[in-house]
């Protein structure tokens, strides 16, 4: 079974992705990065999520700043803690003593061809790992990233938040040659969390359902206030669909260019979906060849339903009398 490391910046949708992956995949570690909140908050939040779900996987802290850009934050959506809306359990253990970059390299070296990385925040840790150990590009089985967009952005008109936070890091990763699946806003915005899902979670009466009802209630309220939407996008779990429910998401090979220079378009993921012949004169060099599998379609409601049912399962199992 694929060995998986989630690189995250929890983050409400990150928290959903962690519990989703833990139930369906061989999740072997979490690594944390700045993004929605500070690295310190992201690491504490990741440990608290593990305590809530009873996950005993190492959590290693990574980069606290982008390679070049000034640090962004999404406190307006996720709150000052990065996970406002509920009181999570206190972490029951300390972070892994290794830096996230070292943990990733160690795991890939020990299991060449078996490790998939699921970055669901800025790509800074992944880029630094690839630069620190160039053989990593050959050891990794693949990368499945929530980030970018084939259409419009969210943090700016044309840039998605994870790409915008560290576009130089994204450029390093997309030039690495590692097989990449990219789930951008064009599909994640079709996976909407609504009041009906909060009601399902609250109705379990168990700790995971109650906690996520509070967390997602906050996330939904902020989304409504800022974007005027009735549903909040379930961004990060969509990166796991190729591994868990590939029937719910469709990808297309495409050249993806990360814009670095333009003040207005910096962080944009320019995805060439034209399917032109890479040898033709109509390609834009140097990205004439596809460097990623880009998500172009999704069954959003079915994806949200599968993730919510997975979260509900944590309390159902906990409620089972011992020996079931
Ligand atoms: O643009 C959405 C992404 O930014 C998600 O990963 C969310 O958690 C935030 O990090
Ligand atoms: Ca995230």
C-alpha cells in the first residue's frame, strides 16, 4: 500500500484531509509548514488533530517562511489559531525532533518508490527537500497537491493561496520531474460544505463530530462573510481523491507554468489545457511538455459526502462496545 506523508498548514480543510487519509491510506507522518497560520500554530494544530483522532504518527515541523516571498496568512478564514471554532484536545506528545525536510528525505530513502507526498499548503518544505537531496525526485512515487487553479484565484484575482504563498517553491516542485497530481480551485470549489453537513456531524454526539461541527461552523461563517457563499470549499481532501476515490475526480496531463515576475499575476498556475502537440509552434517554451496531471472535473457533492461519512465513522467506531 502507498506510504503517505501529508504536508499541511492546519487549517480547517487540512484537518478534514488528515482524518480522511488516516482512515483510507497508510498515513505514516505529518509535516507542517507556514501558510494558513504560523508554523508554530500549524504544528500545534496538527498534534491536537492527532490527539482528537487518536493518530499516533510523527509530526515534524518544517519551514516557517517562504523561499523568497513575504509570508502570507489566511487568519481571516481560519482564525488567529489557524483552527478557530472549537476547543481541540491538548497535544499529548511533542513534535518529531527532525525537521520536516529531513523526515521526508529519510522516509523516501528508506522506501524508494513507495512514498507519496500530499502537500496541502505552500510547497516550501517539498522544494527545500528536493534541493537538499536531489535524489529525492527519483525516490518519490509521486506528489498530490491541493493548490493552483486552471481558472481564477482566491487570494488574488488569478493566484490560489498555496501557490501564492511561495511561487518559487512551486516552480521548483513543478520542474522536478516528480509525477504530480494537482487539485486546484477549479475543482475544489465544486466540493462545498454546507449547513446540512454540520448537522450530520453535530448529531453524532461524539468528540470528532462535535469538534468538526464547531470547526466547520466557523469556517462556513467566515466563508459566508468574506465571499458571500452558502457553502465552504472542501479544498484539501480533494488532493487525496486520486488515491482514495479516483472515480470522483478527472485529471488531464498539462504543462503548468508558475508565474513569478508579474506583480498582478504572481503565483498564478497557468495550465495549458489545449492539448496541442508539444512539437508544434503553438507551444509556449520552456513548458511545452506536460509536467502535471491537472484536475479538470470532480463530483463535488459525492466527494464531500465520502469525507463527511469518514469523519462520522470516527465516533461510530468509538461508540462500539469493546470487542466489536
Ligand atoms: O486555497 C486553498 C488552500 O489554502 C487550502 O489548502 C487551504 O487550507 C489554504 O491553505
Ligand atoms: Ca491547507
